[in-house]
C-alpha cells in the first residue's frame, strides 16, 4: 500500500490520539468495518484519509466485448483438457422448488422469456442451491453470500496497445469471507432474452477473468474462478483454472427439469464454502492480513459505467 494511503497507520493514530470520550466512537467505526457494514473507502473517509488523485483511464465496458477480446485482454486461453465440470452429480429438485417453479411458469403464461422473467428462475435456483450447500453447516451461510449488481472495475488492463479500466456490473457474484475484497468464487450472468444464454458467455468470462487476474496480482494461493451464463433453459458453466485456461460445459433444462443444473450450482457453492475462512485451515488473522495487502474489484461511485 502506498504511503499516500496508509489507512492502517491512520487508524492507529486516531486511536492513540483520541480522548477517552472519543474511544467509544472509534470502536463503533472499527466494529462496523470488521463486521462488513462499512466498506474500506467509507472507513477511510471516516478516518480523514484521502487517496492520491490519479488520472482516470478510459473505460472499457465488459458488455461490449467478444470472447476473443476477453481472452486477449485478460490473457486467457480455451482448453478441452479440464473436464471437472463434465462429471458433476445431479441433485433431485426439491418438491417445494418444483412447485414454486411451476407457479413462475404459470405466471409467465405464454410470454417469451425476457431479462426480468429469466431472473425469477435464476433467483430461485440460486437461493435453493445456497440452502442445500450450507445445510448442516449453519456457520457457512454466514460466510457465503450472493451479491447482486455491484459495480466492478479492474485497472489497468491493456487492449490495442492502450491502457483501460475494465468496468461492468455482474448480475450475481458469490463471495466468501470479506465482502470487500477478491473473495469471489462464482459469477452468474443472466441472458437478456430467450435462447441468448450463449451470448452471455463472453461477459461472464470477463468478470471471472477480472477476479482471476486480481487474485494473481495479489499472489493468492487459489486463483480458480467459476461462472454461469444462463437464460433459464440453457446454462453454460464456466471455469478458469490456475493456468488461466478456461473451459465450459453446457446444460439444458429440458422440459423444466433442473436436477443437473441444481447439482452443478450446489457443487460450486460447496466449493465456495470450502474456500471460506471458517472452513479453511488458514487462520482468519492470516486471511485478513493477506486481504489487507490486495486490491478491490469494487468501483467508486463516481465511475461512469457506460454500457455494461
């Protein structure tokens, strides 16, 4: 971390220099930060720390990229040698979920699938998959969360011999541990219309690549990231492995049967559970220390996102 933004030292100074009646306020601020109710930038603002002004890079919107461009920008390469996603066991869809999905289908009537109605199905599948993946592990549910539509940025990235800020807003992201760092395990992108799930693959791959590259910059032990692009009928499950090779497995929910899709989602969420600090052999203190040295995916509010 640069000397111009030494937040840790600023916090220590604030504590040591505080009068007795101010310590309770400082304690509340730090507790909010450690419990995830305050972001790093909000903590910095509370402590009177400002980041050094740097010129903004031109923006490259994730939603404008094709697969070949994503591969070039994030240095990824497709592979057929990684078959992890090809052999995931099915999970029988719970009767309750089948009932709710049937009600969703009835509510759609004969209307064509669009972004809003596709989201109904994906919301339900993610919620039930999360419940199944964390059942029997009550504490796991506290460490695995599903974010929706939060702005991301990775900078700098190089494209066409120029530097850019790669910016977007994934529909869903499954995180473990600290919500404000790169502890993201799965990215989910919903299709905009029926039969367009495949068109979401480049976008999903880009978000996965952003996490993968930032983890590499931080020298994290685990840089594998998973993703899903879906339109509620066709699901593309993606993986970027430790060698920056990406693979994909397509699953069709034929006649509304989601057993294989649910099995895949539960498998990925269990991978996230295993990566969480509560499950890891690495201590929380060690994990937090590593996270402090890294960057963040999350874009400041003043970023202009463009078409994402």
